[in-house]
C-alpha cells in the first residue's frame, strides 16, 4: 500500500491508472473517504467486498464525473431526478435509479437499481476525470472502513482501519479532512416522487424546495437496497448511549453549550451542527483509540443536518 500525501497532477494520474489496472484507491470526498475500484471490473470490485468484509448483496455507489455520465448507468430517469442532479451535483447526494446494462449485479447487489453520485471534493473530481480519460466509466466507492464500522474522514483513519488488508499496489490519497464528515444523502428516484433513504447534508427541506413538491415520507422498510440502511451501522467498539451524561472515565460528545460532566473525557465540543457532523466520526474513533468502553452523546435537535447526525448516532448505538 502506498500513502500519497501530495496529490499532484502526476499522482492523481498514477492513481487513475492504478484503478484502470484493477487496483484499489482510497480517496477523499467531501463526505467521507471512499475505497474505490473500477466499477466495471468484477475482480477489482470483489476486492472491495473482501477488504471491507462487506456482504455481497449490499450495493455500491458508483461515482461519476458529471451529470452527462448519468445515462451511461441509468435508464427511465424521472425529470425530478435530473432537476436534483442539476442543483446538487457535484455534491453529497446519491440518486438511486433503474440501472442500465453497464451496472452489473456485482455493483447493485443483484437489484435492478444503481446508486450514482458526482462528488465535489477536488481530489475525487480530478481522479474521476483522469480515470475517464483512460477509458474508465465510473468508480465504485463505499466508505473506506470495515463493514458496519465508523467511516474514515482522514487518510490516516483509512490506514488505521483497513491498511493491513490492502495490497502493496493499492493507493491511499491524502486529501486532508473531509469537509462534511458524514455520508451522502441517498434518494430513491424509482417512484413518482423522491424518497430519502439516508439523510445527509442535502436535506429533505432542500429537496422539496428545489422540486416544489413533497417527498415520499411513507414509513416502513424500503424495497430498494442502499448503503447504510441497516439498524446497526457506523459503530465504534465503544458502546454509544444517546442523550446520556457520562460517568467519570467515560467519553462525552455534545455541542459546546453542554458542560462536560465531572471526570468525563470530552471527545469533541462542536459549536454548530455543521461542526458536529465534521467531528462526529473523529470523536468516535478517538474513543476507541483511548480504549473507552462507553461514550455518552447528547444528540443535536432540529431538522436538516441534525436529523442526519441523529440517524448515524442511532445506528451507532444499536448493537
């Protein structure tokens, strides 16, 4: 495994060639770090599943460089999906759409839909463009962590999490800390109206404002498979307790307005919901690095990004 801390044009070109040659490349996005492979190379994609210890029926998100590549992978694209893509791509939004032949079962988990995203992070965007110049059509890239664990938001966290499972020919691109810090919003676009499957930085309110229509808010388990929908996910080794104040020697995570309980170990003191999202996974990883057994969390209130944070913390606490 090669760790590349200076992502020059040549380094990104070499990383694109590594992808085309069937190797894995971990790279930053604005959400979390992804573990990338050529989305049309079954053997390379199988290595993603192996490195992550990910069940084979869990679909992967395909990263593309622009909305112009959408029709290479998807068909029967509703007008509202095009409108969302024009407004929020590049950005932290994944659209689930009916797949074309290019999206094979080894990408979609055997379902007839495919998840697509155009990331906004400069290193990711440049990597995708170089990869496509070499004839690549898309990069499959789930978060660069073991399945169910905390997603990495730094290159060092990638190495700590999966470094021992990577080959010498695989690469890790260091693009600094992720700007948003939690995974993309996933929107099911296979129905008459969009349905948010996983909340993120592109909020339901933003979607409805853009479309001038309501989203599907029906309860119950969706028939569409997408990443991060399991009841337990994003979990550190430490046990997470929600809306609880820590005892001495236990971890504590809350907005800065909440005072640290006596003897507790403060993991982060974000001053805003946006900073809370950026700090979240770093704080949970810090708890494990310090060998803490319990983390007490005061979850942020409100809609939008606060809802996405609550989603991740609820899943982290369910195990």
